[in-house]
C-alpha cells in the first residue's frame, strides 16, 4: 500500500505497519527511506516537506523497492 498524510512517522507506522520496528536508513532511487519491519510487514517511510509517505505491506522487500523506483514527485 501507499499512504501519504500530514502526520508523524511513528503514528503512520503504528497505523499502517503495526508491530514493525525501525531497522536502517536505506537509499532507493536516490531517496533516503527509513526501513521498518516486523509481523510480516515491510515498510519504507520518508518525510517530504510536511508530508509523510509510507509504502509497505507483506510483499518481499525487493518488490517494494522496485515499486519505490517508480514513484515520482512530479
């Protein structure tokens, strides 16, 4: 799923990837994302201005990373 809201990273993770814990910062397609995993979920989260963007779900990490590469800000 893809979620975009004016909210904090912890609240977004709690709402959309409950049980996930923060692992590392990773770079995908030239952007830095926080990687969160747990309870069968993988979530990539980043703040863009006032917005927080969360992309994640039960898909394999590599599949989610490929999806992230398709996102643009235009």
